[in-house]
């Protein structure tokens, strides 16, 4: 071979070998990843969560029950997969076609899931195994409906968890991103994951992107009343005249009140003020050890106190009320008690946002009321309250594919930047729950469904009978609500005695409520509110595009359209109730 031939052979770089620069960079990536994990481990050891020796002892990890369980389940999954494909190949050597469902699954949107034979086979294998798992649970005989629902929920959750998109090595999008960024995306994702592990909570947005009272919950107002359980906010009017009857809003204490005041463009509070309503908002205190003896009676008494505080502050005989979710459930009990005492005229009208009183058809949340779950809650609530992060995890698990695994892939595997989304920030801004109240709520309402049994429950020394409520009611439900299902919310129509207006909104538990007119989104349906069944209502319903809020304000005006000038007590701090602090107050900022 000539010297020229040798030169041609030796000078051509091997495309399959990384360059020295690439090798050095990937070595740096690995080193930084090890450093990040080391710093996290030392931080956990310093916090006393695990000893430093155990943290670095491989035997500790290998002997940990979670590690062993994961190993066992992984082994079983692969054994079943091999056996499945062996039997399938024996019957039919052809590659199975992609199902129509799989092609529409946005988890598999990357083109390689269809064009790359390896990833196509992985996707098809997963789809078939997942379907086989769900089919098996549905074919069990001799299982009661409640147990079957739990089995199906567990099967769907496992299927979502074992998706190949959730693993870096079996997700083509993750692999391509890692190559394109030379590993930096994996490092960024690792940092996101370690930060979340330290916080004990999956992040949907950057925790530092929003600040309550600065760029979220900013509608002007003042805190004018405070108890150990809640603060009362009065918002500053923006019109020269306001309706004589004020509006008092009870948000759920499972979350922060500012879901109704995210920003000026989305704020139900700001919009209601613009319509000429004197708006008051209850801001509940997040539970701590001092609230270990708080029960449902205390929240009902707080609602009565808030109603009377607003009446006295403005010197009016009655208020309009709104109860959202669990606060709506509680408001129904409050109205039943006021009615039993002959004091129902304190409330001019009641509006229920996605609230339930009959829990027979309460959906997937009913699976979290068996004895094993209640025993777990008792352990988690040892300080006298339940850390809100556990409740957030429960709600996220109801839509695990969208609210858990979607963010595992985006945040941890792809290393994407967090979106500046106020709704997701609110979703992660958890509140703690009093342990006694939470157990009482799950057992008496969700499990035993006692609220719709007249006089089965009592609060504040008075039996609860929903049939005594004659207050005009506006009942809003979300068509796609997975927290308070449509069929469950409809049951309010069967249990209240007064005039009722039912409205079905597009979307779900949050977007179905928080839908400002300016957004031009979704739709709502109105129909025969005297219909005997939900099916009859739907058959009679007509659709209207856009927000249902204008329909509601027309209904409010129909109850009482008298207006008064904005002066004196209608301006926060100008009446007998003096200003304690600016809105949104301090309770909403407590963690």
C-alpha cells in the first residue's frame, strides 16, 4: 500500500467514535450529575431524613422495600411481555398494527413512535399489554361494583405509570433532546427532580414565578374581619352604584381562595365588582396543630358568622352567597340549619359552584374512603392536620397521565423550562386540612352519604334536613368535572325545596367555573330546570357559546335589582368595620 493510500485511510475520522471534545463534555455532564446527587444526599442527611451512612450504603437501597417491590414488578412486567410476544408470534408472525387509540395518544406524538421500527414495536407492545391489563380487571367475576371500580382505577394508574414515554431510554424525544443539548437537558431535568424531592411535591410551574398579592390575587380590597378560622375581605367598588344586596363568596378550604382572583383578566371577583356587586370573600386559614379539634360544625358556624358580619357591616337584611365545591356542600348544611331555626331570610340567594350534597355518584374520589385509606390518613395526620401536599397528590392521581406523568416527562426527562401559568401555580399552592374534619367529611358524606338522609347529621346542635331549604338556588355544574361529576351535582335539584336554576357549563371543575366572558371560550347549556331527571334536562337544553357569567348576573339581578350609592360602609374601612390589612390578607400566605 502506498503512502498516499495509508494517508487516505488514517485521516478519515470514524463517525461512530465521539470526538475528544464530546467525550470531555459528556464526562463533565456525568460529573455534574454526580455532584448534584451528592449535594442532595448530604442535604437530606443534614435534615435528618436519612443518615449519611445509609445514604451511601448500597445495601440500604437494595434492602429498601420500595426498591425490592420495584424490582419485582419490573421483572414480572418483562416476563409477561416476553411471554405475550412469544405466544403472539406463534399465532401470528405479523407485526400488530397500531390501534386508532394509540395514534391519537398525544404521549406518542413524536414521529419516531411510528416511523422507527424499534419504537413502533415498543409502543405497540405497551398498548397491547395495557389493554390486556384493563380487560383482565373488567372480566373478574363475583366482584362488587365498588371493588371493580378500584381495580380499574389501579389498572389505569399502573398502565399510565409503565408507559415507555416515562423512561429516558425508551422515549425518542428525550433521546434526541439529550443528544441535541449534549446532555444539558438531562442535567436540567435532574435538578428539577431533586428540587421537587426536597420540596416533597411535584412542581407544575416555577414556584418563584408568582407572588400572592403582587402578580396574582391582586384585586384591590381590605381585610375587615378576622377569626381563628378565616379572614373576611371586602373588595373596593369600581362603580358609582352597587346592588343593595351584597355578595359573599365561600371558596373551598382545600385550596386557596384566589382561584377566583388569578389575575385581572380571569378574575371572577374583579368581574363581579365591575358588574356593580359589593363583593366579600372568605379566606380560610390553612390548618396547623392548633386546629386539631376543628370539625365541620366550626366551618358551618364560620359561614353563619361571615353572613352576619356582612349584614351588620352594610346594615342589610340579607346577602347573596356562593359556595364552591366543599364550601358549597357546607353552605347547604348552613342553609338547612338557618331554615330549621326560622332564619333563612338572612340569605337572599345561594349559588353552588360544582358542589355536591348526595355522594352516591361522586366518582373516583369515593375510592379513597375505605378503611385502609382512612388508616393511612390517620398516620399522615398525626400532628392534628393533613399536609396539603398529600391531598394535592390525591387529586393529581385522579388525572395521573395529565397531572403527574406529563410533567415527569416534561420537567425531569426533557428538562423543559416551567411554564408561567397562574392556574398551575394555584394548583400547587396547597393548604393543610384539620384531621378531625377531614375524616368526618370522608366518612359521613363520601362513604356513608348521610347528608341526604333527613336529620341523620346534626351541626351546631341542629339536625340537617336539606328539604327545608327554600332559598332560591343557582346550581352550576361542569360537563367534564372529575371532582364533582355532573350526575352528582344534579342531585342538588332533588334535595332542595326552593326555586332552582340549573346550568351546565363546558369543561371541568376549574375551567368550567373560571371562564371570563372576554376569553370567548367554551359554552353553557340552559334548559328545563323543572325536569325530573338530568337526562330530561339535557334533552331540553340549548347551547350558548362563551361564558355563563352574564347569565348568572342576570339571575342575580332578577332576585333583587335595587341599587344604592357607593358611600360609607360600601367602601372598605369607611364603615364600622375597620381595616385590618390590605387584600389578599395574611391567611392566604401562610404555609
